[in-house]
C-alpha cells in the first residue's frame, strides 16, 4: 500500500528482529531512520509549541526500545511529499486549526494508507480541532479509546488509560479516537498535555513522575504508529 507501509514494515521488522536478524537490520537501514513528523498547519495556532518535547521523546524511544530513530523531528505540511514516508504525524498548539479541502483529502488518503495522527491539545485548540476532525471523517464519531486498546499496553502498561500531566479545568484526561476499519487512525489527547510532559524539566517544572508517565505514553504511541504489537 505504498511507501508509508513499506517503512512501517521495515521498522517493525527491525524491532522484532534486532537481536539477531541481519535482514531486519538491513531493511531498517534501507528505510532510513524514523522520526516524528510535526505538522505545520494553517489557521493561526502555534504548531511549533513545545520545541524540546519531540527531541526528548525521540531520546526516550532510542534508550528504551531497539528502534533506530533520529535525534530531531521533521516538520511537514500536508502538501509535503515527505508526508508519505512518515508513520507518526504529531500536531499540537494552543490556537485555531484550519485545513483546506485539499489538505483534508491528502490527510484522509495518508490515514487510509496506514498513517497515525496524534493530536495533542496544548490547551486552546479543542473547539477548532473537533470541527476539523469532523470534516476529515464526517461518517465517524470521535470516541473514547477503550483502556484495553493496545495503545495503552504495548511497551508500558496504562490500565486507566491516558495519564494526566497538567491541570487546567479540573477535567479528567481523555484519549479520544477516530477508527478506520477497526484501526485507531487518529488519537486526540485532551486535558492531559503530554507534550508539556515531554519538554525539558525546567520549562514547566513538572514533577519527575509526571514527566515519566508522559514519556512512557509517548513511547507507546510511537510503538503503535510503527506497528509494534498492533
């Protein structure tokens, strides 16, 4: 189903066979190092928020798994050719999000080819992202991802679901999803601020246990995006 699933397959083979499979290692090398793609979107929201978050998460993935990942994120737009080689697309911010009809068409196609979109509300994008997700997949409902879903158990176990990192309105953290043919294709983290928990400790002064929970959840998300245990 195209380059995206070829890359995912190579990464998965490398993970499962890293201890002794030369073929798996060769496949991963041919695919290149994976990374997390940050989505630059329109509408005025600060898509560039939390600059230290993704490098810290990538470091955790390198240290805690056998996946070979890059040091830095890759910034893409929905018009970028590079999008088709990215299994994990991350977007965050505090403000408005708007997708053009062409953007939605490309994003829908990318998701149908196996892509995984993680939307991490940084407090302030909820209203606009719910509107845009409804435009993206109008025949599907944004629902709570059940706590027995693999995304909560692939590498680290989260029996209660998404962890709470930052408090804003006294609301519980939510992990919401859009499913395509039974596969979680869009994961929306709301009232949790995972990205804040991934940032350098001095940025938000989060306690170590909160940062650890955020990083562990991030490792699970990347594991899911590349097909590990899915």
